[in-house]
C-alpha cells in the first residue's frame, strides 16, 4: 500500500519533468531552425507546402523619420528669341552698309566707298556695267595703275611686257581677300532695294542676283592667252593684233592686261561668288 502511494505521488512529478523536457526540445528546435533532414521512404514522395510566416515584432520599434527630399525646380526656361533682323529700307540703307561693311573684308577701299551717299545706287551701277562688259573706272573703289602700260618691241613684234602685270598685283589680292559669304549675305539684305535701283536705271529684266551672275559670266568667259600677245598701234592706243581678242569686251581685255596669274585670281573669285549665289538661290 505504501509503495503504491509512493508511485502515485511520483507519477505527476515525472510527467511534469517529461513534459518540460519535450517543451525544451521543441523550443530549441524552433529557435535554431535545426529541424533535421530525413529521407522519405523509398517509393514515397514528400509534398512540401511552403510555410508563410507573418513575423510581427512584439516590441515597439521607433520608426525612422521620413527623409526630406529636396525638390529641385527643373523647369526649363526658354531663352528669349532673338529679335528679327530689321529689314533694310531705302532710308537705312547707307547707315546699315557702314555698320556691316567690315564683314566683307574689303579693307580701306570699301570703307572709303561706303563713306559717301547713294551706296546702293553706286554698287548696282558697278554690277550693271560689268554685266554689260564695261569697266566702271570712275565708280570702282580702287584707282587705276599710275604707271603706263608697258610693251616689248623687238623691231619685229610688239607684245605686252610681263613686267607690267605686277601693276595689278595689289588689285588682284584685294579682290581675293573679299569674303564671298558676306557679299552674298549683303545681297540678301539689299535684294529688294538693289533690284528697285536696277529698275530705276532702266534695267527691268534683271534682279540683283541675275545681274551678279551675268557679271561673273562675263569674267569667266575671258579666254586664257599667252603673256606675249602681239599688239599694234591704233591711233593713240595699243590694241590686240588678233581680231578675236580685240573683239572681247572691255572687262575681258582688262583681265588680259592684268596677266595670267592675276586673271586667274579674279576668275576664281568670280567662280566662288557665282557658286554661292546659285546655292543661295536654290535654297
């Protein structure tokens, strides 16, 4: 009887210890995540269902203050459009020419040319004269050579003296320095006024661009001849012995008197100007 009472009293204690041991084991497994791995029996499959665990902190966590993001104003401010270029009028034509003439790179000669009045009318008259094959000596901004036209006379033939070609070196270099792009720009600026000036001169079938193209054509049509072209005396002047050369226009014969090198420079500039005018007309 006494043994039974002792066992009866011990049983609850053993159960409590056993239960505590089981809880401890489960707690240890859950905390360490060491569940162990066991091979499923051969021929059997193990379906594993993912376990979704909603982990919610049991303690109050101080939430960080939201970061303050600086807002940058990236509004694009459009630059104000440049005011339109004022059109050239008859009243402002001379003043505008004096302001813009340096872009042409014509040096002192052009600066003096625009110092006077009626710049458009004088410029148009030069272009029209050259279009017709004339040399407008009185209108050009450069003077004629002070030295006389030299000749070579060997008793049998009279020819041009190549030493005289250098008289036009300065003129050819001046023409070569002119900025063709700036000239074409001026033609656009003065298109209406210059064409009107042509009409007032009685040239109603040409606008300013057509007149410039015609002048360049006259220059480019000048033939290339040897430097020892034969001359003959006609009254007080020396003229070309070859009738075809003497039949050339005044502009063309003037180019021949400049010599082959200087003529080539003038013709190349005329070619450049012609190409720029045609390109502008196409655009």
